[in-house]
C-alpha cells in the first residue's frame, strides 16, 4: 500500500475540511483491504478483530477505529477504493507478475441484495395499479360520505390507509415507467420509431414487408419484470439451478499468475457481448493488449467474432456442442464462426 498513490483519499481531508478523518487514511485503507482479502466484510467484525488479530493490529499501528468509522470511511471512498484495483494491476505488471501472454475471461452470477419475490411483472403491475386506484377512490368516497352524513361507523384511519396505498401505487407507476423506458430504448435500437403502427419500416419511414410487431413501440411484454428493491438487478439463471435477482460479473485473469487484470459488472445475463468490453478493460487498465484470450462457449457469436477479427489479441472461443461434435459450420453464412472453428481445431504447437 505504501507504493500506491493514495492522494485521492487524503484530498477529502485536506485543510481540515468538514469531514476531517481522525485516523490516517493509509491505515484505514490497509485495514479494510486486509479484512476483505481475508473474508471479513462486516465493519463490526473487523473492528473486533483489531483487538484479536496480530496482522490487523500491526497494520492499524495500535489504533482501534470503531465499526462506524470503518463503515463511513468505506462509504465515502467507494470510487477511490475501486480505483486502487487498477494501481495494483499496474504495479503487478511492473513487477513482471503479469505477463499478458494469455488471459482467460469468464463470468459468474452475483446475487443482488434483493429478493426475487419483490419483483412484479408488467402485466401484474397494470392489474395492481387498477386495483389500488379503485381502492383509493373507494376510501375517498367513504370519507366524503362519512363527513356528510356523520354516520356512526367504527373509527377507520382513512388517511393512513390512503397513504399506504398511494405509496404502493407510486412505486408501481415508477416501475412501469422504467420498464417502458427500457423497452423504448430496445425498440429504438432495433430501428423502430414511435407511431410506427407496429409495422416494420424502411429508414425513410415507408412500410416494408414482414410480420407486424407484437406490441406497440415502448410497450413491454406482460412477463417483463422489475424489482422494487434493486431496479438495476435482473432475474437470471444461477449455476446451481433456479432463478434469482442477480448481476453478471466478468473477470479477466492473467493465466500465468492467476492475477485478475480486469473486472466489470453488468445486468445482462448473457456473456457473449462482454468479451470485447473485457479486452478493452484489460488494455485500459494495463496500457497493453494481451497476446491471447481464452473464453468458453458463452461468448460465442458471429458478431462478436467479427469484432475480434480486427483486434491484435488472438482469441480462442469454445464453440460448445458444435465444436464437441465437429459439426460442419456453413462458412458462407457464418464466416467468422467457421474461422474460429478452424482456430480451435488447430493442434497445439
């Protein structure tokens, strides 16, 4: 840590600012990173280990920051802590621990801090929104009648019921708007435009042959889901079976020393569009492109292979079932896939 540039951590406390840190930032960074590296992610447990763990006591130099100080420091320096990853990778390359001869790329599903039971489909949102609007109207009408007739009814806390339903209704409306905005972006990427009347059209707006679109522009499928707790996460199939609210984490690893040289996070469950961005991330982090890159069949795709064709990195991507069974690939229809099959089939030198 003493070899890294920690000026970004010190800058927050320069000139005794309003958030002046009572503990030295370098010491706090050492304690946090050592805790994370040894599997201690809880600030309370890390604070307790400062009294028990010899390594942590040495790194803390006799200081004992409370769990709140550790938690606040982490929260205030999320970007700075993430930027240390690039510095560590660059330092490892200078020490010749990273050769960039061969890297391997793979993805894994990370469970989001959200329950899939807190998600709702677009079709269910429309039904629930209509039900809540009807209940709110009934409550308002009941309040009006009660005020006018002063009927002897049991006391009902109507304002509290209204507030609860209106809050739920607002959440559903916001979730529907997010789904509609996301669907509009996807439709625009496919060449659709508002008011196309579900008819495929040429760039000049004239209709062309083809099946009509199933839905209006920007209207999501009824099964499209949105999570109220973590809207950025998505329902994904997990490796152990089943589905859950997840993110797709990507990692590129230097094959010689097994050092991670790039890491990215996406909410797209498929891997095949992530290989090129991962190669870009490696080059951005280390200032050089790897000689070779290995990836499994999840990264396969004709468009992906076309983008890889012009890059300096020689990529080998498994072809899955077609590769295992040595099936013939139509070179006229999939020229880049056929080239990749030839590469993968070459004997090792």
